[in-house]
């Protein structure tokens, strides 16, 4: 069943999903709680910008890109969207 959300709620759902995916993957793969180092998530066209205050996390996130991406898409596959093709960037 697909969720039919308003545009504002859809944006919030996407941001929350990538935020949680980022934290979950680091907990699962690296046994690190990175929630204190997360700063923000922004949507720019089809790019999700994930900002942290630790550059080393950004480097690790690039290594874990596929795991974060898969976790994120598993979370958003139930919302009604025309296009799911997002690119992840870590700042």
C-alpha cells in the first residue's frame, strides 16, 4: 500500500528517512552512534545533502554509500512519488 502524503509531509518523510538510514547503517556496520554528529539534511533537486560536523564520517559514509542508499530506499518505497532517483552527497 502506498502512502499518499502532501508535498510538505513527503519532504519531511524523505529527510527523516535518510537521517535515520544514515544513523542505522553506522550503528549496524560500524557500531558507532553518529546521531550527535548529524547537522542537517537538505533536498536540492534530486540530491540529498547530508551534513555532519565530522569529516571522517563523510569519508566513511562514502564507503557505506550503497548500504545507506538501500536502507533509505527501503523506507521510502511506500510513499507515492513519481521519481525515486536521489543522489546522496555527504558534507
